[in-house]
C-alpha cells in the first residue's frame, strides 16, 4: 500500500499546510518541508524494494466507474523517487523565494502538493484510464503555477496552458473510447498484446495528442515557452523537469507498447522529434529572457528524448540502446532543469528581472551560483564528464545504428546531422547565458556595483545548500555513467517493452568524443559568428530579432478557435435553422428531445409559465451567486494572506444581510479569523479587479473540490 500512501500524503498536506499558515506562516513552511521529505523517504524505500525484485500491483475494481489500477516496476519507482527528490528541493528553495518575492504562499503550497499527487498517480498508473484521471488532476492543479502572479502576461499564458491541456485531453479521451472498442481493455498489458492490431493506429494517434501536448512536442508546444517564464522559479523547475515527463510517459506507452511494430508511426515520431529538437534550440538562440531561454531549451531536450523513443521503435527489439538513451536523457534533463531553474530563481529573487540586458554581470563575484550554473550549462551542452553527455551519446548511437540498419547514407544519416546541429545550437544559447551572467559587465555602473555588492550573500544557508546539492547528481552520473546511470536504465526494460536496455557503452571512446566535439564546435561557431554579430550589439545589448509574426499561437491557434470555428458554427446553425420542418429533420433529432420541445411548445400561455417559473429560476440563481461569493470570500481569507482592504457590505441585499449576520456570529465565537473584515462601500466585492478575484476564488474552490474528490476515492479504496 506504499504507493497509495504516497498519493494520499500530498493531499493531506494540501489541506494542512495552508491551514497551519493562517496564524503562523512558519508552521506552513515546516509542514511543507515535512510532507515533501516524507514523500522522498517513502519513494527511496519503494525504489530499494523494486531493485530487490519486488513488482507491486494494486487494483481498485469499480472505483471511479471503471476502476483504478497501479503498478510499481523499475521505471515507475525510479521516476517516483526522482519526482519526490525534485519536489523536496523545489519546496526547500521556495521558502526563501516566497519570503522575499511573490504572494499567496498558501495557495502555492496547496496546489504544489496536489500537483505532486497527480504526477505520482500518472507514474504509478497501470492502465490508460487511471493515467487519464491523474493526468487531468495534474493539469488542472498545475494551472495556478502559471497564473500565480496574476499579471496580464501570466493570465494569458495560463489561459493558453489550460486551453491546450483541456482540448488535447479531450482528444486523448476520444482515443481512449476508440481503443476500448478495438482492444477491449485499457490496461498496459492488453495494449502490448494488441501491438500488431492495425485498427489501433487511429486510437493511438488520438491518445498521443494529449501526451505530446504535455510533453511540449511540436506543433502542440505553444504553451511551454510562455508558461515557464511567468511561473515562479521553483514551479518552473517542476514544470520543465517533471510535468513534461508525464507526457513522455504516455508517449512511451503508446509508441513502444501499443504501436511497437508500426514503422510509419515511428518515422512520423522521428520527424516530430527532430523538428521539436531544432525549433526549441533555434528559439533558445534568439531569446533574450533568462527563463524563456531555459524553457525553449526544455522544448529542444524533449525533442532529443522523442528521437530516442522513435529510434527504439524503428529498431524493434534491437533498439535497447536508443531506449536506454531516452531513459538516461529523461533523468538527466530533469536534474539539469532543476539545477538551472533554481539558479534562475536565485537571480530573479534579487535582480527582479529576467531580461538579459539588465542581468549582464549579475553573477560576477558569486562563486556558488557561478559553479552551479556552469555545471548545469556544461551538462546541457553535452560536455564529457557531466550527465547530459551520456544520454545524448546513447541517443546518437541509436541514430547511427538506425542509419546503418537502413543501408548507410540516406534520410537517417541526414537525421544524425540534424541531431548534431541542434546539439550545437544548445551550446550556443547556453554560452550566451553563461557569458552574459558571469563574464560581461553591466553598462549601468551603479547596477553593476549593486550586483557586485551582493557578493553571494543574497542566498540563505538553506537555499545555498539546495543549489549545491542539486548539482551533485550532474557530476556523479556524468563521471561514472557505467556504474550509476546504466544500472538505472536497465531496470526500465519492462516498461519500455524491450528485453534489455543498453549494455556496456564506451562513453569516452574516440568515436563518441568526436561526435560530442563536433556539436561543441558547431555551437562555438554559431555563438561567435551569429549570436555575437547578429543578435548582440555593444550599445543596444542583446536584441530580440525573432519575427513576432511567427508566433504559432497568434498565427494559427487563436484565429482558428476564436474566429473561424465560431463563425463556422454560426453558419452551420443558421443553415440548419432554415431547413423546413420535414420528416428528414425529425429523423435527425432524437425522438425524446423532439417530444420535449413539442411539449414545451404546446404549454398554455399562463401566468405560472410566463412569470412565476422564470422568477423562481432567477431567485435560485441569485441565491447560488451570493452563496458562491460568500464561500469564496471565506476560503480566500482562510487560505491566503491578510488583505486589510478587503471588506464586505451589510446592505448589498437581503441574502447578504443574513450571511453577514451568520458570519458575525462565527467571528465572535472564534470560528472566523479576526482579519475577516467587513467593508462599507456597497456593491464592491473586490480588492483588485474582477479578474484577480475570479482567479483566486476559482483556484481555491477548485483546490477544495480536487482534495475532496481524491480523498473520497481513497476512502472508497479502504485506505
């Protein structure tokens, strides 16, 4: 029952931590640390049990309709432990981040723990239905991360993130319906058994949409470069390092289990991976925002992982090395982005900007930040001796093996050169960030003097320890890949549906070092000949030369969904409205619906129908509206920090007066905090704008609903 307990602990913390922080914010911080560290301890114990040969299977038949099923094998145990490690590090760092910057720490803690439950539920799932349930919990609960600042940019990015998640999730649900019809089951074992079923291709492609969107694959990547820069830095580390891997989880299930022998699908996936890898790297080279550059880097690294998965599919049971490369780069990328986004958070906490022109020279005389960021940058570049090099090397060898299997030079050989070029672009944009932060001087002498005066004293001892500790795995996994990294990949063979992953790899052989060296040389050339000459000017600094018209969201998605589809829908509705009443129309409309409309049409024009009934509905609607307002205000004050300007009206209407009287009684007996202040100005239920209120109210009520629903599920399971 350890996996179920691990799913339950974050939910308890999501309710307990904000409540504990009502009067003592320190209590919320202590609980947040305790819950995340307890999760890490349980995950480590679970991983040890799996390494000793245990294979845990837990089922709850009939629960939530179709039942939930969980399994813990090597890959699941590995990523559960990695997820808990990242949550523990990010939450430790967030204590200083929200102490000096940002608001709503209670809300952040609540949704961070709910999101952890969703992520672990995805990794523990053993059928597509369970995956979908926790996938949607994770998607909705992580929305507040993107919307946290409630600025115009944050709200627009959050709307994009939620829109992509919901729309693509519904497409995935449609694919699940079709898969159930064609395969007869949604369990992963049944998907493996049906791997050669041609009828499963369409359901697989539909299901892939939601997972590819969460992973950030082209062309569903539009949320990723916009969400990461506006989210708090600890949340960005988890978004980039872990939530994208839940999408990869689904891609592996579909590609290597359901369609493990479909070469057409494998070639399409390979093309998507190459485009994603290259586009992300190009966007990173052009970016002039620190966190946006790292976000574009995540897009590119997801492309590497996708290439590894596609090579494993195309090589069949001989694709163990490519699959091992995908696993290794998943682990490496998660750890690298934890390190780099925490460094970005350390910069933002003091500089309060992410613009590279304003950040020039920030890292000078900050030794710890310098070392940690450099290790992360070198690892992402693929420098030998650090962890990023190992995963890229195995994926590159998989591409070479695929090209040789296809008969030498050809399309697959061209793919290898695209791989090396994209890796070179990674070197270029990481060089840009590193030199900008730690070697260049800021043209504003006063600002540079202020940066130099910090001298590394801007970080607390806890945050400095988190930064240092996050860099340790980068060196360990990179220096001893055959002893540390490859054993981790081998235990994932069952989930990747391959008899064996990898083997002894000569990481530091002349051939592999030559491939890595080619990428580094390409990157150095791009930096010197393009970044320093075209994208940088001594007087103007770094220039954003990416054409604004090439924003895929603004160019395609928003026009289609906000203009074309409504216009097309109105046109279809107008056309149907003009069709004469005939037998044809009556056959289109279900008989039950037709009878309802005919019955309503024949109702007598009486006072009860025309006045009383609408009045009842209006009164009921007003009561619900007022009730929602008061519940929302209560939850807001319960979970969020004090807002001295938040007041309430005594004379809004009759229902408000009754609610105010009840709340006054609650306040007097101590059931409501003293800061739950009434206001005098009528008709004003806001402290800011209707948008910020709607977001905060909705998020808190949504959190309460999510926690209540999942607790109900676990109670039904008998926990």
